[in-house]
């Protein structure tokens, strides 16, 4: 809270930090021009006060900018970007689908959408907050502690990650999908419907709570069926097509019996594996089954079409905007929201299924 008891201002930050107003302004407008120790002190005070910079403080205070924001990490994949030159729709990735959903809902509510990718936290996310009435953040883009300070002034929704129970400090609204249920059902499908027992799960190298939940779902299905698997993924690689291809090569060259199925934590890696297996002369699904997770458009266009778990990425973006607008309008107040959206298993030819038939967690 500011010294005056009202919304904190640049004057409060300057006084508490022991610097001039001009220095506070430079921290946000040109941080490289400020000594690192001074910059960190100013940002720490700003977070403590709940200060959010804005070119129009009155507009921010009255939530009248008419803009909502989305902050997300850089998911760029050179392989996918190359494919986009031929077919933009085929290369649409996870974050692109969320953006589409947010844009659709923002227009419906009369808002514009500001998109900010590859933020490094700190002053960068503060700048975004100062230009919008509220924003959604894909998990692991910005530290929760930084978002908590901003959430004192405006609504913030965290996407694609569970609530962080670290000292009870996570008071943000959350929207996630049923990662555990989806991977468990997909694994059950391979075991019970296709009779597969030698399964290799390939996780991402990122510290992703979503991927952790998917792996737990994989383990749950294996344990329930009496299938012996290690307590750690067969491999951990980055979430790109190139890394998926590398993972397939490593698994093929390990010696011993080839796994009957490669279960990848996302579709991009699975698509890369399909290409690598084809180069090796291995047939999918006759020699090895390949599955993914996400349901990006590319998954249905590759050959063979990829069996995957389709998560509602468009709906996630729409739900984020709906929740932000409800907070801004006062329709929703009180405790933070934890929303879980359902997923569906999509059996396709890469696991030996023919026509595309959606199956929800718990049964087909």
C-alpha cells in the first residue's frame, strides 16, 4: 500500500527506494541505463507496494483501457516454422490456439488483445500490466510472486498449470486441463484395446507441472494393468520436432527389444518421431506405435495421423477472457478460481485405429 493509503504511485516508489522519480521511470522505460542494484531495489519496492506503471494511470485505475493481455513463453520450433511456409494452419501450435480463443472472446466482450511473448519477468511484465485491464499468463512464463503483486491491482489468470502451494502464496485464478486423466486414458487404450505391454514414455526437459501430471497418468494406467515400467520417463528431451526425432533414434539404438509404443508428452515431439522412424524404415503402427498430447492441427495431417489427447486450447483462451471480464465487471469476486477443463483421447492410425473416434477419460 502507498504511504497515502491510496493506489501506489511513482512518487511512492521513488520515496521508498531512495531514488528520483526520473530513475524509477528509467527502470521501466530503459532498464539498461540503471545500475543493476538500483534497478532491483526499485522493482522490489514496486512489487511490495503493488505499483503498476502506466502511461494513463486514471485509465488503469478505472479499468478503462479496453485491452486484455496474454503473456506466454517462446515455444518456437524451427522445424514447425519451416512447415508453416507451406501450410500455416498445419503448423499452428499450442499458444496459437490459446491466442485464437482469447481473441474470439475478447471481441465478443468488446476488448482488444495485447500479446506478449518470451517475457523475462520483472519490468517486462510490469509494462504489459500497465497497458491492459487484466491479463492471462501461461504457466512458467513469469514467477508467481511477481504476478501476485500485480494481482493486487488487476485480475490475473494463470493458464496451464496447477496452483502452487508454496507457503500459500498463490492467490491467482487458474485454468488448467485434465492432463492426468487424459494420459491415463490414452495409456489404458494402448494396453487394453491394443494389448501393448512394452511402453516408453518420453517427457519434456522443461520443469512442467502439466507434463508431470501426464506422466503420473501414464504410471497410474500401467500400474492398474500390471504393466512394469520405470518410475522415471524413458527419456527427457525438449518439446520440438527435432528433439522428438532424436528421442526416437536413441530408443531404437538402445539395444534389446524395441518398445511397442512411444508415448510422447506433446504432439510436436511425436511428429518428429514419425519422421525419424520413417527414415529408419520402421512402420507405424506395425513396428512401433506413436502417440502425442495436445491435439494441434498438425497431428491430424501427418502420415499416419497421430493418436493424441486433444486438450481444449481454444476453450482455455475463451475461459480466460470470460474470467477476466467477470472480475473486471464485478460479476465474480472473492476467492481465487481453480478451473479444470476436460480433455478427449483421439485414437488414429498411429496406434492402429482406423477412423478418428474421440474417447473421453474413463471410456471410449
